[in-house]
C-alpha cells in the first residue's frame, strides 16, 4: 500500500550541527589518537579479529519489498531506460504516484526473529555479524535522532540493528555495523530528471540530496555523514565498522580521519578493541583494515585484510532469481582468504518479512558443519611459508567471483598454528580425491619447504585415517570415508620447533 504522507513523523531539524560536532572534537582531543594519519597509523588490528576469520554480512532494507534486480533497485528504478525503471512503471505505475518511499509500509518484518538469526549465524560458524545500518537508499535500519526515515519510526517501527546486536552478543559473537550513507549524495538523482516524487519537497529529507555523482559532497552532507556515523558508534558500540566505497572521494578525507580518531578513542574509553574496514585507498595503510569486494589476493599479506562477498553471485539483497554459490565455493573462498592472512565476510540476503530463502539457510548450516569438522585449520591460524599449491589460483582484485571456479584434488591452501610444543601445519585440500589418497607436494622431502621430520599426521575429524608416507615428491595420506559428503578435507601435520623458513607465494605445477 502507498505511504500516507499525513501519517509521517515530523521532519528532524538537523540544521544546527555545531553542538554535536563540538562533542566529537572533545573526544578526539582526549586521545589517545589524534585525527592525523601519523597518529592513526599506530593502530593495530585486534587479536580477536585476526583469529576470527569468518563473519556474516547482512543487506536488508526497503529494497527487499520490490525484490527486483538487486539492492540498487531504488537507484535503477529512477533511471530511464533500465529494466528496473520499466518494471517499476509496469508494476506500480508512474513514479509521481508510486515511488520508492511507498514500499515502506509493506516493509513489516512480520517474521523477523533476531534470536533465530543469531542462532543460524552461530551454526554457520560466524564469529562476528555486520548488518547494514544504512544503505545507499537513505533508510536507517537503526534508531536515529537525525532522520525520521528509519525502521524505528516507519514500516516495522522497531530498532532492527539494536535488536540484532543484543541477540548477537547473547550468542557469543561480536557485533558490527556497516554504513553506506556516503553514496546517498547522488543515489536518487535519476528521479530529478523527469516528473517523480524525488522532486516533491515533502520527501526531500529522504530522497535528497540527489545531486550529480560528478560533484563533491558539500559540508552540510559531510557533517551529517560524520554525525550519523558517530550516532551508530555511540548507540550500538559495534566492534566492526565497515564503510562502502564512495568515502574514497577526496572531500571525505578529513571526516574519515575524524571518524577513525573518534571511534578508536571511544573504544579505548570502553575497554574494547575495534576494527574499521574500508575499500580501495580511502584510509592510509595501517590505519584500518583493507577490504576487497568479492575479491582475492594472489599472495600472503603482511597486514590482515578482508574479502567481503555474497552468498549469491548476482545480488547483495534477496530476490527470486538468486545465483547461489555452492558450499564448496564458500569453503574455497574462506580457505584462500585465510591462507593469505585474510578474513571472509559472507553476506546473506533476508527477505522483506525477515525470513531467509531455504537454500541460504542450507548453505549456512553446511558451511557450519564443514567448520565444525575442519575449523581447526581456519580459526586462530596464521599463514604458513606458502599459501597455495596446485593449478588453480585466485585472481587478485575485486569482483572476481562472478563465475564458479572448479578446484581439483591438487588445489591446496595452507595455514599454521604454533604453540610451545611445536608447529601445526594445515593443508586444506579443496576437492576430495577420488582415489582416497591425498598428495601434498609441499610436504615432500625434496622440495625443501618442510625441513624437519614430521612427527604426526592427522586428518581432521577422521581418527581412522592413520596411514601416511613421506616420499621425495609428496606426503601421501590415505583417507577413510568419514565426512566424505563434505567438500575437500583438511590434513594436520605436527613437527617440533624449527628454525624460521623463507616465505614463498605458491608451489608451481
């Protein structure tokens, strides 16, 4: 049903931001960080994040009501000539009569159960959860004092982020939040080029600024962006703060420094350790954790990094035509990230009513079962001297997951863990060999990567697999049928303390 303008809350007056900005400055001035890159690059990613390896991302908003195309529906539906524009007019009528705002009353979340969500994410093996607090569309999924266009005041009339944060903490996972507010500067500008409700002054505080993407955001928008981010920090105390790409626009630079100093200083006051995640070159190296969208690295990185990707190849939000990845795809992405000192942030796509597609819940639970058996090779590990063996290697860069990658039994990813007893090295074989015997060339005696004697070899989750032999060419391990339905297998090799070895990028075929 269309939105009734007479039922809207009163607009929020944010014209005087100076008192709030002064409070931000007071926190920055107290330290320990200043809002200069020289100070911010002293930041160290917390141990909890380096050990966690795997989190859940969530794209959920008003765009799941039309559930057409992707989470970019609100932009593309106002861009003449797109299939979303044609779909909108043919399905809902002219934009002046029924615009994006008119989906809000149907965004009821009638089946939303945050505790059930947290239980699902825990079953998937996630260590942290990062819901989208506000996407490009400008609809806040949290209780905001800076806008009336929020889930706490319209649609479901509940604090979605707060409810899920509480459930996440009760389930023993770390709470995060993402903000995509920066892109709202231009996101709805297609609606300014024809007769649409974007031009209606009654809805300017939702659709605006709707400026041209070629223009830099002005001071009022940047100040509001800063204060909305601070509001999320203070109200929900997330330990992960994820930013989308448009903050790399140069006008954001001083505001990024201010947000980082404020966040790190507040975390110091609260006695918690936090992570900022960013794309491209928005932050100075070392001042936060770099994130690569749907991406990969070709070699081990000295600093921990993250790949954010989606359970679907063609969207970050739910629609009926999802191209879902397989659990083998997800395992390979996770293992490849971790072998190169990365973490995986895997997006799931709730429907408008708060339920998940059956295939998504199946994939989450299948991945969790894999981690239940082989998670020792993932959680709390660090890269070994070589990350990759085999013919198939990830292409470095962003947006590299559009097509499935077929891994073979020769494709292996390595991780390690060292304790006072010695070193545990894990070989994650990405496809289970049909012969029942794993061959790991990196562990052969002639290659020289594993110089010391191997004391024990185990197949994780398979106590009956005890037969192994080391030849000049490879370590060969015979498997039983345990967990044969899971993708791949993980082998643990233990050896006593040894001298440091030189790191390599991969083993050539």
